[in-house]
């Protein structure tokens, strides 16, 4: 899964030994992906905080937890500890591409991944697994049409661009006469909210 350099192992052990609580694990998360690379969060995780989808890596005499989504983007990565310009911290050499390029299937996979980070405001289920996404059409110019229905007039939207995906909060003034809604979002353009006949 992932590897640690000797320096990184020593630092993790130091933090664990000086933690206020025994039985802690290291948790690593990918918090952002863009054209410039990945951004990570490193922290100490109490024993009781292990999640069902966590990938557990046991190397260097300690346990490392990586959530399922982050693990997908960290296969083959190496964690190091670097000091530069008066600053020091963990650094990750990651062979994976933060934004898949090339095939339509890869782009669609990225879009689905981002849609799964958007949750319905009324229930704790993401809009893709909830079945609110009817269709994802990717055109030759890499523009994307997403057909979906909403259960509430306000939902966090995801703005797509050819350089990456960036979530943003956006309110839409929906017309409530119809039961179904259509949302068309094109790469590089603001989403438009349209009403379909009921």
C-alpha cells in the first residue's frame, strides 16, 4: 500500500510515544486533489476511531489508518520526513495522477468520485449512491452534462474544470411546481438550474 522512510518512521514513533493517549494510530487523508498534486492531512487517531472502510497499514512498529477514498489515491506512495527552509514535516512521494487524464472512462470515474462527496441535506447519503444522478454525458471537448433530480431546493454543487474539480457551495432558486429537476453543469461554466415539466 504505502511505505515509510526511516526518518518518517522515527517521527511517527516519537509523536505516538509523546501522545496523551495510549494505543493511538497515525491517520493519513487526502484532503484535496488538483493539477498541482495532492494535499494530505496527518494526525494521531484514537483507537476507538477506526472506521469500517479504513485501510490499515502496519509498518515500522505502528498502525496507519487511511480512509477508503484516500487509499485509492495513495497506492505505492512513500512517506518521508523532510526539513527545508527552516520548516519540517511529512512529505509524500505519490506515483498516482491527482486528476486522471486521457480516456473518457477515467474522467467519468473522477466525476463520480467527486459526486460521492456531495451529500443530500436531509439524509446522510451521497447523491450518487442515493440514485439522484440519472446520467453523465462527456463530450469530445471534455464538457460534461449531468442529469439529476434533487430532494431539496438547496444542495452543495461541484464545479468542474479541465484543470480539476473544486467544490463550492451554491444556492439555486428552484421552482417547486414540478417534482423533477434538471441540472446541467458544463466544465468551466457556472451551473444552470432549470425546471422540467412534472
